[in-house]
């Protein structure tokens, strides 16, 4: 399936999706629709996005952007999903561990370093920093007087 066919398939699934052609086909997805869309992307026999390559979380200043890079090892196509969250201490998005087990590590890393929570994650706890660490080092407003980390 080429990008044009993939775009048509995605638009048929949800006409409200914002789709851009960049290095990878990029789809902006509301956080509330992410889990449902990912279930379809993984299960649809024409798509078979069976591999979650990476999840990144970025502090955009006014929001947190979650980026999910998906791959179909069957059809050799990639898709990048973007979901933006309100930038606050209660930022929350659905976990994708039920679909792709590889989401486990990525979501824990983002929780630890950025502070985004993942609903229904099976083991959401810090993975790199000590349990008593204060703050989230990937946030733009993070400062650490001891280690002289300022943004």
C-alpha cells in the first residue's frame, strides 16, 4: 500500500483526521481517539501496523506532544501519529500496552522524565530516576540547583 492508498484508507476510517505527508505519513489524532485508532491500525488486515517502533513525548511549551512511530512489517509502511495534551501536572493519555507490548518501556520513560500519565498502564512507575526524585527533567520549566540543570 503506497502513501496515497494509506491516506484514502485513513480518511475513510475517520474523515476528521489531519494527515500530512512529510518524511513519514503524519496523522494528528486527538488524545481521546488515539486508543481506538491504534486498535484498528493494528487489527485491520489491509494495514497490519504490528510494530510500535518508538514513542516520544515533547514539551512544546503550551502542550505536550506525544509522537508514535508505527510500522507494518508485513506491508513495509510507516505511520507517525501525533497527539497533543494540555500542558499540566495531570496530563494523561491512554496506554497502548494492550496493543503493542513495546509501549511499556516507552510509556514508563515518558512518565518518568516528562510526567505524562498513561491510563491503564500495567506498571506505571519511574524507570530511570529514583522514586524520591522531584520533578521531570524533560519539562521546559525544570530546574535542578544541585546539578545546575536549567532550561
